[in-house]
């Protein structure tokens, strides 16, 4: 369970990317782009995909992974805590 007292709403996610520097971020991202937004390594994002932590937020097209920005952020901020 998330430690946030209040979940991040869809409108808050949309607002963050509607104006200012966030407006340049595309709606569909590569794992490298998502890693850059989150300040993580691309290896971490690929591990999350392999472990199913981003299920419902990405599609595999050939050898490429396409990630829906808003879905991924909702899963990451509002989803369950991941225990290793």
C-alpha cells in the first residue's frame, strides 16, 4: 500500500504535463524517456516491465516497449509498495 495520505489524481497528472516544461513530454514514452523523467536508470524501468510492475501501462511493439506516461505515473504513485 502506498504511504501517500492522498492518491495522485488523473487531473493532477494531466496538469503537470499541460503547461511549462512538462508540456514537451510526449504522451507515449520509451523506457529511456520514462527513466529520465523519474531520475532512474533505464535498467530499472526495464526490470519493472519484466517483473510486471508496469502492467497496463505499456505495450510491446516488435522489440520496442511503448509506455503511456499518465498510466505509468498513476501506477507508480498510487500503486502498491514494492517489496524486494
